[in-house]
C-alpha cells in the first residue's frame, strides 16, 4: 500500500513539475521574444520638438501659473517616423511614450482580442502588445480613447504603470504627462486620475451625451488615489490606459486629458 502511495505521489509530483516547467518555458520564450521586438523598435526615428509658436497648440490656456497645466506649456511634442513601422506591422496607429517609465512603444489596433496574446511581430505570445480599443478612431479622437496592455512583471508593456500608485511618483510633476504621435497628429496628455478597481465596463465607455460625459468625468476623477488638482470640462478629451492589477480581476487605470495638439 505504501509503495503504491509513493508511486502515486511521484507521478503527481512529476506532473506538477512538468506543468511548472511548461509555464516557465513559455514565460522565458515570451520574455526574450518581447525584448527582441522592443530592441528592434529602438531604431525607429523619433525626436522631440518645441515649436516657436507653441501657444497655438494648447487645447486651453492655463488659468494662471498655479494651474498644474502651466508646467507643461513648454513640453515638446514627440514626433515619430512611421515609414518602417507600417512595413513591419500595418496595424500600427500611434506611438506612446510616458516619461520616466519603460513605456515607449508603437501601439497597434485590430480587434480587442488579437493582441492580448500576439506580439508586435504577430507571433503568439502571452505578453501580448499594447493596443487601442477597436471602437476608437485615432484620426478623429473621441471622448475616451483607450489603450490596453498586460502588466508584465519584467516591466515591459504596461508593467511600469504600477509605479503610478506610489507617492514618490506622484510627487514628481514631470511624471504627470503622456506623449503620443500618430499618423495624423502629435498630442500631449496630462494625467488627472490613477486608481485600482474591479473589472467593469464603465471606465471604458466611448459613447456619451453631454450630461453622461460630465458625470463620467466626475466619477473617474473622484476615483483617483491622488488629487492632481486638474480642471475638467466636457470640452476635454480623455486618454485611458488599462491593465491588470492582479490575477483576481482588478484593473489598474490611468486617465489623462488632452492639453496640446499638433496636426501633421
């Protein structure tokens, strides 16, 4: 009886070890595949430019020098050359960069499932890639533009968004902006809300009337872990970054408002 029990335990242990090795192997493969793709993207021409007539690109004028928006009036646009990017992947719609993070990637758009388990090179990968919600039109920004990505433990994709929950991150106002470059325009966004919430569909709504949009802005601003002291009106357009916070369905969410816009 004891011998049989030992055999069963050995078999079970072997199965568990095999399963763990399988998942570890997949993670290692995804890690090196993702790193390889990221390194290849570093060669894409990018530059940051502050135009002499920078005031003409402000979405709204700062109220005064105490308005947090005032800090970003002189922030240069990110300009990206998409020529080779589109040759590599025709799904590319923009480039996303967040200062003081590893987030500096091309972003794609297809449906809302494909890039959950495919990399930029379209190889299957649990790391996935950053992608824009299929309902959004990047050439004509709506009320709420949404970008999704996995929060990888190696800090790739949206892994670095976890920093946004730290007081040290919040205390540095240089961290409070997001830069995007698309085929038709360059934009700068000011972060106004960061929070963790159970999986839901409210914060990823894209269609509103004026009243529902006002309510939406009030709700997502109130949810924030920190008070960014940022004014919001229904004239503002929102960028939403969404990633997993844990394995139990919670989401880490970042919202920013459009503050500078340059048409190409």
